[in-house]
């Protein structure tokens, strides 16, 4: 037997979830799903594997590098293990649920597997819980998803969370408006992702005259991050190209709805933030907590569907349970009661019906055995006695 098998060695990024944490995980999923389903989102459960061509359509092409592939022994075709559940929900919406009235509200919970970990997060198997609103393209839909996610996080007890709004479509819109060529665009995007704004301005300085004239506008937009009201004050007087201006109006409308419905919801904005998958095609957002360096969730606007079927406007959010769970207060108030060998299973069932956890003895044993089994109490003489 190899040493890796003998010691239970797992691949990088894979972990066993052990007691009691597996119970905390299941409880968190239950709480989140109760909120989502209470908001009219019906739960669906797509398969872990799909044929590659349905799992990875062109709109989700950036997921290709994160997808494990296997050959189906039955059909001989290539299948992929899902790296994200959102594309699967889109497939279900435009195929299995094609005839259902729109907007369509769907919720899901399940694990995804990714080829490569990130520098900040070594996990490659990730438990996702999410909601997708399909068939509506309006600020009200964007706001609904954010508000519902906030309600779910509050119900779960996540402390000090904040929604960071962004416009991943802003930079491409500006590039089209000012005729920035693809090579310069790639260089600028790399610098933007590193928050190296001086490098972006230097690239603009060495391009065509029309682009050079946009330097002041870009310089103003580089300040558009941080406190929500401050960013909107920066954006308001700017003279933006038509497509970029429309994106800003949508952002302003969403913020206005969020403040109207829940003015205590912490909001920040980072106009040029482009984290996440490339399929986002409008307003995007991430969820953070002051008590964690990890991203707790991510969402935004996209087009749902598969090749060969009409794509539908959609907005959704995915919450990452492995990053949320460490922030939660972990409690299990149920008492573990040791039920001795000579007590009937019926009596033990009656204790469980009252909310207790019973550990039934399989051989004779008293208090010492109860303590060894990590019990809080022992059932003796028809009474529950603390240890």
C-alpha cells in the first residue's frame, strides 16, 4: 500500500469535512435555502458532470481552463465536471423549464470542482449556494438579488458584510468609444487589475489623439472606488460616451433602490473592478466581511442559455460556504445522552423525539463509557442525569 493511501493523503485543494463541521455546513445551507425559497426561488439540482459542449458554451469560455474533463465510458464523449453552477442553471432555464413563465426564479446548492486554486484560496472543491433571476433585465431585478442575499446573510449571522458593486462592462465600453486597439487594451486591463493607474495613463499617452484626449476622463474614473456616495458624486458630472453613461445610470438606479429598501445596507463601489468570470455583462458585485480576507460571494448580470437556444437576460448571486462558515458562531444546543445497553430502542426514540441526541450502548457500560463517547448526560432509571 502506498504511503499516501495509508495516511489518507488527499489531492491539493481537497479536504474531508468532519464532525461537527459537516453539521454546521448542512445547517448553513438549510438556513440560506429557506430564505431563497421563501423569496419564490425554486430549488433545482443539476448533475455534477455534463457533456463538455453543453457545460462550456462560448459565453462561458473562461471556465474552460478550470474544468476537469473525463471520457464517458458509455458514450465515448468528453464530459466536464462543473467548475461553476450558474451556466447549468441557465441551461435548465432554456431547456427543461423553457415553457415556464418569466421571470424564472431558481435556487441551488452543491459543490463545484476547479482545476486550479487561487493564491488567496487553496480550495478546489467549493460548496456553492445561489439564486438566479432569469428573464428580466431591469434595475429592480438587480436590487432584488442583492437584497435577498443580504437577508440570507443576516439570517445566517454573517457579521459586518458589505456589498461591493462594480461595472465590468465599463472598461470595454470606453475602449470601444475611444478606439483603443486590442493590444493596448490588454496591457491596460492588466494594469487596471493591479490598480496601477499610472501605467494605464502612460499607455493612453502613447496612443492616438482621440484616446489621449480621454486621459482626464480616465483619471477621474480611477478615483471612482470606495464609499458608495463618494463614487456617485464623482460619476455624476462626468461626460461619458453613450454606452458607458448607460451603465452608470443603471448603477445609480440600483443604488437608489437599495438605499430606499434598506438604507442600512453597507455599499461600496469600484467601477473598474473586474473580478470573477468574464460572462458578466452588466452590473456586478461581490460580498466581503471586515472579519475575512476572502470573498464571501459574487454575482451580477449575465445572459443565461446554451448555444442553439435564445439567451435570456439574467442576474444572480453565488455564495461560497467554505469562506462563510469560519465567520459564524458555531453552536449545537442539543444534549448528547448515553443510553445504556439494557434500555429499549423505543425509549431512545422517545428521547430523540424530544430533541436529544442519543448514543446507544452496544455493550454494558455506565458513566465511564458515556464520557468516552463524548456524551453530556446518561439515561438511567428513566431519568436524564448530567455527567
